[in-house]
C-alpha cells in the first residue's frame, strides 16, 4: 500500500490522506499482516503522530484515522491541517 498527502484545492491548508494499492515512489514506514505501507520520504515529518488503524467486520472494512499531534482533524475524517507552519514548509 502507498500513503501520501494531497493538498486541498481551496487553499485552506488541509492535507488529505490518499491510500492506494502498490508501492509507487516511497520508503517503507510500516508493516503488518504481510502488508507494507510506503510513503514519500519528503512527507515523513507530516506523518509523525498520525495513527491509521484498519478494521474489518461483516459489513466490510475501513480505516480509522487519528490526526497527528498539534493538528486539526478535517470533518470528512480523511485529512488534517497542521498548526505548525514549519512542517508545511518542508511539504
């Protein structure tokens, strides 16, 4: 799996989490149940403190996302906005 952050189109500073199958370009950041998660190296500081949990049940499955420390979670549940502007400069 590959995870990366996509800037919003409204210019409000939101970063939306995109998960895709495959390796794409990146480095491995996590591995569980035989699945390795890759991310772009330049975005690693933005992932610090992000918690991504997968759940599965009879009705399907999905991801539960906890925003990194010092950030504001998006109401859609798939993004966050970093309050520390130094982290955004590196993105």
